[in-house]
């Protein structure tokens, strides 16, 4: 059983490398999580070194063949690799969902903005039409001018008579019609 534990040092080193990469990616956005990744990375490196020395001290492997990974070491590496791939897929899925929701929010905001713009445009056009209706008289209301009365033949003046000066009116020397004002 202890040999299985001692052979997990390559898995610990791989996990430390994965956590170091996570630290480098997270250090700007999530400082606390990045610090925890770095601390765990250092602890895993120390644990890997300790397991190597304990494995050599317990005669599980010698200095000449400690670089050879045993079957239990491969299992540990497989578990770490599978966990890393699963975590990477989960992070990618979260990123895709976040971008999808941001895109949907942008589309909703754009649709709302367009609806407001079209409502504003329609209100402007309706106000313009109402103002034009107020300026133009409607055909249902009569104009405010005096009503026309039918002319009788006695009241009518012919165009020749209106153009010719009155013959019976006295002429003055100053030129006028001779009527006093």
C-alpha cells in the first residue's frame, strides 16, 4: 500500500504544473483564487519530493530506476489528467454560457433600444401630422368669410359700365369726379 502512495509523486508534480498554469491565468482577475492555486502548487511540489524520498527510503525504488513510472503512478497520472481535462471542459462550458448570456443581453438591449427609437419616431410623426392638421382647415368646417348672396340682374353691374366714368357727374378743374368728400 505504501508503494502505491510513493508512486503518486509524478501525479503530484503534474497537478502542481496544472495549478501553476491556473495561477498564471487567474492572477489578474481572481487574486484570492490565484493565491490559493499558488499555495497548493507549492504544497504539491513539496509533497511530490517528500514522496520520492520516502519511496527511496522505503526501498520501493532506487536512485537508478526512480524515473521509471510504476503502474500505480500511471493510474495517478491518468486520474490527474482526466480531472484536468474535466476541469478544462467545465471552464470552457462556463465561458461559452457567459458569452451566450452576454450576447442575449446585448440583443435584448438592442431590441429594446430599437423599439424605443421606433416609438419615438412614430410619436414624432404623429405629432407632426397633428400639427399639420391643426394648420390646415378641415373640409367639414366652413370658412369664416361672409356668405355669398345670389345677385339679381338689377344689382349686377356690367363690366363696361364699371369701366366707363359716370357721364352725369360734374367734372372739376382739378380733375376728379366732382363729388365732395
